[in-house]
C-alpha cells in the first residue's frame, strides 16, 4: 500500500506542515483501527489464557516491519524503533485489560 505524495520544489514550509498534519491524522486513524484489533485479540487471549507478551510474535512483526520499511525506502531502524515502542504500549494496554 504505497501512497506517493507529489514532490515539488515549490512547496512552502506551511504547505509541508499541512501535509504532515494530514498524515498525522491518518496515522492516528490507523492506530485507532489497530487498537480495535488489539481489543479483539485481548478477548481471544482471555479465553485461551494466553499472555499479553508473546516474544515470537513480536520478533515476527518487527522482522516484517523492517522488510516493509526497506521496500518503501524508509530507514529500517526508525521503523523498527517506532514499532517496538508501539508494541510495548499495546502490550501494556493488553496487560491492563487482561488483569481486570
């Protein structure tokens, strides 16, 4: 799912900031959708008595993210760092939910 934004040398700083703000809004929307999926995962883990943290799954996700970043010409270490933090936050969210 590659979306390329037109790159022009005429873009002004305010134009680029508006573009960044729009992308941020899209990222928040996507994170919200991801959280809804995590909430469904929590229910399955609760029934199956699975822990929030599953190291093999974390490794699998981070490896896939690295490959996707490389394919999109995004700095892979940046992508992995962002995903690692996101995963940690979602694990904490799962742990809170599973402890209730």
